[in-house]
C-alpha cells in the first residue's frame, strides 16, 4: 500500500481482515494524507447510519440524481459497483473496526433542483475520536489545517459548529464553547495538543487505530520511487527510506493511494487551464501530494484520464500568512453561504451564487475572468458579518483580528470606496453591487443568482435570518474583504481503472498486480461534484473493493 489516506488505509484494513499480509508506505512524516485535513464526510446512499436514523429512499433514487449531474460522464459499471458496495463497506468498518460514523440525515445534495436530489440522508461523517486511544500513534497522525481550527481545536460540523458561531448570542452556545475550550486547554497542557479529534482528522485516526489493531506494518518517511516489474507484472516497489534505498516486494499486488497531483506543477500545466494562462494554483491538499502515484502507474503502462469535465475538485482558497513566515491555504467552504457577504471580481461585479457549492463557485470565477487576467476575486462583508461569522482564517468575535489586518490578509475600509481602494476594486461598481444586494436582502430574493434557492444553500446560511437565511445587508462599517484565488481540495483526473480499481493500460486491459484508489484513481464522478463526500466515499469503497478482489484472486 503506497499512501495512508482513507483510501489506502481502508484497503489495507480490508486486506488484513482477509488474512493478507499488508504494509503501508507513507512518504510524509505523518499518516493521514488529505483525509486528515478534510471534513470527514462520505457520500454513501443507503448507509446504515442514516437508516438507523429513520431515513429510507427508493433503491434507484441515487442513480437518478447521478445521471442528472454526470450526464455523459455516467459510467454504469463503476457507479453500479460503487452504489452496491458503499453501504456494505460502511457496515464493515462500523461493525469490525474502530471506525464509527454519525448520520448526515439533514445534509442535502449540492444540486437540489435536479431530479433525484434529496434534502439529506445520503451522507455520513466520522464520529469524534479521543486521541488518547491512539497511544504512541498520536504523534504520527497528521494534524488538521491550523487555520480551520481554534488554537488547534477542531470544530465538528453540525451542532458543534453551530454553537461556536452563536457563542456570543445564546447562553447555551456560550456554555458549550466554554466547556470545549476549557477541556482543550487542559489537554494541551497535559498532552501538547487537543485530544478530541473531529471531522477528517477523526476518520484518519480511527483508520490508523484499526490498522494498528490488525498488526499492519505502518511506515512513514518511505517514498516510492519506482515500481518493480517482472514478466509484465508489478511485483513491488523501490523506496527511499531514512536509512537509504530499499526494495519491498509484493506477492499479490501494489495499491497506489498517494493523493493525486494537486502539487505537481508539470501536470497542472497540462490539465489546469488557469495555470497555463499564468495564474498559480493553491491547493489546500498536503504538499506531499505531488502526483507520484500517477507517475508510478504510468511507468507500468497505466493511463491518466484527461477527458474529465474538471481535473480537480475546485475550491476558492485564500492565503493567510502565518507567524512563522509561511503561508497557509484556507478553503472557503462555509463562510460564503452566510448572510451578509458577496463575491466580486476586480471590476466590482458579482459573478456567482455565493452560497452554491465550492466547485461551482470556482467554475463561475473561471468563466468570469477575461483572457489575460489573473483569476482572483474578493469576498466582501461588513462589521456585523465579521463579528458574527468570521471570514476565512479570521475568526468571529472575540478572537482578535489584528494580525490579519497588519499582514494585509484582511482588508478594511471605513467606507466601500476606501475598501475598494485597498483591494484594487472598481469603487463605483462595488457600491452599485452592494446597493443591489442590499435591496435583494430586504426582499429576500437574489434576483441575479437565486441565492438561497436550494436546500444545500439554505443549510449553509443562518436559520435565524428571514425571509432568506443566505441574504442580509452589507451596511455596517467598517467593511472588510479577503482575496481568494484558484485552489482545490484534491484532484479528479487520475489513472484509468475498472470497477475493481485495477489500473488499465492503453488497450483497456488490467495491468497485472497494480491497483489505484482515492485520488490516484480517476474520479467515478467524471469531474463533477454532486455532493459533499464524493471523494472519501468512493475512496474507502474502492479501497475495500480492491482488497477483496486481491484476496479472492491469486493472480490479481
């Protein structure tokens, strides 16, 4: 197993449960990959967690929705394999490992206007996990993106996040946050970090614990450089290890799960139009995800698909400076739907429904950017918004924002004209955009883009705001802005595989002994983004499928 995110660890755990001897090789200093950075959600229709929560739907409803979203990228064999196996995969992990899930019964699909979309019941998320259960494995787990935490404390989606956003508005929320923060500080004093792991960090921790329980060999700082190919079959790999080069042979198969190519500059040039046009890409995925798995697969005859609608899981990203002089990558997944914010380009005009899916947000920004101009936009809000919700890496009151103002990450102006000057935005157009937005907020209808028009958008808003939870005026100075640039949560373009996750060659035949899962495998969604969790759901499912296929076939 090369790579230690959810896909690689899921495959390793499943293979070990089938009594195969397994080794996980991770080139980074810590395990968890992109999963440890993620929200930890999986899109798994008909999963046991939502069924236990009372949600049932017709068997073919998820297929109807995927056909509507994917269009000509719908692959019957892979989609059928996924929808059949995913709930069985989830039940296996929940029943036989340390992995536990909570239901996403109120988490809507992204495109609520399409046939087959539901308001909830197809998602699940890793349950919070006590890091002390990892024992000596805890320092070997990748920590979440610092800017997505509060002083290192992860905040879980759902009720936990709600309380943090309402800590200054209700006593119940204040009490919840005070207790969470008090426990976190005590744990940091005793253990050096918080012990309540949430979201993707909890999923990675639970998988890591499960792998250790099965005596799977876990090796970090082990970088795969080349596959060993004998008589046309992949028989292992050559690695760079701390003590020098080494060869590890595989009797059954090698599974590639290195996280795709979000930081591979050469492949970005080939597959990202904005990079070819001169705008750098700022992925929020780990820097170690540099396309190594794809190159290894190509060495053995595998083919990287370049025909997907989009090559990456686009997301608007801002670049917060850090006190050590480095620069972070903050993915704007939550703040855009809150009422009292708009996004504009340098011409001062809105270009998108800000509350829509992050992938669609970037598609719209690419389309709105004239040829020859760098791809960028600004998120605009007022004092009231920043105070209540925060903006990007800037946390809500009472967390100080001075560092981000001094470093220029957060721009401020006592008037819209002053803010426009600080950002290089057309002032007259910005004033007009805000005035139009404010009129729409008063009526509750976004006449230009229909903001708040689907269950997904409304779920991301603020239920206390009516008539539209995604609309509120931008009227209370000072005004604030954060610049966003093209980014991603990972990549979609990967090695061409079959429904068993076997890597296919140019003739469409399996490369003997070689599998690819996670973002090393071309997304079964064809470059579309139907719902949250369509990366981790297939990642774990095809890892599970690959392991079973290997166990069932001596010559895999």
